[in-house]
C-alpha cells in the first residue's frame, strides 16, 4: 500500500514515515528541504531498514504537483504535513504562509478529487481553539479568531477540506489537531532540527543545556495557573506519529462516520513551563539556566486536550510520558551536537 507523506523529512513527518514503514506501508516523501535536511532519510533507513522514495518537489508548483500524481497513480493515501509553522514569521510575511499552507493544500485536493483518490490526513493545530473557554478542550469547542496568519492557515485549511468533502463525497479526510509535539525517536536517529534560534520551549531548553544558548527566558510567571507559568499539553512525537497510522487505517478501512472528521492529539494533561523544566532537570541530571521575563505576546494561558474522542472513536491514546519525551529530546540534542 503506497502512501504519500508531504513534508516527510520534517519533525513530525519523519517520525510518521518511520511508523508507516514499520507497519509495512510503502512511503513516498515529497519535501522541498526548505526547513529540513535530506540526511533525515539516513535516520529513517537506520530505524526501519527501508528506503522511502524521496521526491524533492515544491508543492507551490501546480504543474509539478499534477505531474507527480500522474506518475504515482497507485497512491492510496496522502498525509499532508508540508507547511510553514513559525508564528512570528507568519506575522511578518503572511502571503508566504497563505501560499505555502493554503495554495499547496488546494493543489493536492484538486488532484485527489480528479483522480478519485480519497484518503487524506491534514496536520491541524490546537491553535484553532485560541484561549478556549473550557478546559480540557473538546473538538466541538468554538474556533476563535486566529491569533496569527499561521493560525489562520490552519483554520482556513480545515474549512477548505470541509467544503471539498461536502462537494466530493468520495473524498475521505481527517484533520488532526496537534497540541504541543516534542521529543525525538528513542533510537536518536531522527528528531527536531530547528533552523536558527528555536521559538519553541523544548528545543530552547535542550540547546541551553548543551551550551548553544546562554539562558532560557520563561515568558511570564503571572498567569492564573498553579505556578504562574503557561500550561500546555506536551505530547511525544512518536505518539503523534502513531496516531497518523491509526487515522490512515480508519480511512482505508472505511470506518469513518462522516467524510470529514477531526481529532485532538494530546495527552489530556496540562503541564506548566516550570514543570517541563523540572522534568528536564530530573531526566538529564542537569540544572537549567533560566530566568523569568515578561509575557510573550500572543501566548494563551492554558491549553490541553480532552482526549475522549481520540481515545474512543479513533482508538488511539498516548503511551509515552513527559519524562520520556524530555529524555528523548535531550538524548537527541547530545547526539547531534556530539
Ligand atoms: N516558552 C518560554 N520560553 C521560550 C519558548 C516558549 O517560556 O523560549 C513558553 C511559552 O510562553 C509557552 C510554552 O513555553 O507558554 C510553549 O511555547 P511553544 O512556543 O513551545 O509552544 P506554543 O504553545 O506557543 O506553540 C504551539 C505551536 C505553534 C502554535 C501554537 C498555538 O508550536 O505552532 O502552539 O498556540 F501556533
């Protein structure tokens, strides 16, 4: 069974390729290497013993997208990760985000509807909820006005898929709303490779501990939470990857209730920034150099998932803990800097 993974050399994409190949799927990766490295393929091969097909293709080129699908008529499912994901960059360059995240989605869906290939999984985000009124967050929580062009692309992306599924009943799609994926593969063959200064908490922690950054800034300790720092639902990337395989099987086995379904991917447990730092210090045996600074603009106070829908309907739940994720992130950091 052949599966296309766009953005398959990225952080979540590469872990998903591993899980797919471990389950016997034949994977074709499309990636333009704009935020990834071709060396990731070596890591995938080391873990799985199998070489995926890799096509260096820019999905913003409609002719290339059409040509690709014409050459690969036997693709049974598409998992679409390829997208830009930096909130700050999206504010500075919104059109880049609408082009990278929306135009490419439209081109792929055009092919799927034309060629009657129906199984599609979309990388969405808990960012669509903004600061939810009720915690934990269920999938039917209202979609709030997006905080950034990046967040807007995830909202619009879901709308585009929903409308397309309404018009083309053959199309069968699932959007997975990730909370905060972190960590690395336990083999330390693949992991997160942020380019430049990391914007996200966990790579910033590990880069500080390894000596690449001087100090972690904790953005605000005056939030209405247990210790004053923001709460997020940190989920191990391997658990996230496995959810994609289960979602794909749900599509392929026609188990879906409607032809557009949405699931939260989280642990259901919120952790504060200080709890994440504590977990890191515990598993690494290292003290982390950090200081409390002012709040970061755009941060919500707390977000964590209600996982009932994913557990009961998708039949997936997380298996790994925050400590597992922090230990794997640290092992990965040590390996790549070693
Ligand atoms: N944080 C720090 N210091 C840092 C980096 C982050 O204190 O150097 C804090 C943030 O304030 C936040 C928490 O750590 O409280 C998590 O921050 P991340 O940037 O790792 O993650 P976010 O929850 O802000 O971002 C995630 C996704 C985005 C998405 C966003 C929407 O990474 O893609 O959720 O809420 F847009």
